[in-house]
C-alpha cells in the first residue's frame, strides 16, 4: 500500500490550467499501473465523447 505524502516530504508536483481552472498534479513515489490505466481510459473516453 502506498503511504500518504506528508507535508514535510518533498514531492513531484506540476501546476497547470485546464479550461480556466488551476489544477495541481501530484506524483507518487512509485508508479501505480492500475491508476495510470484508469486515468488514461477516463481521458480517452472524455475526448471521444467531445468528438461526437
């Protein structure tokens, strides 16, 4: 199980704007292939729905 990030722990972070909303992406210490596949499928499904 992944341990939660503590506020004093340095972490990889990226800040972006999505349609005017500020979004912060926080990256885990180790890759989670199941989570990555879920996010990828969600993004592809959202994109496909916009194209119809």
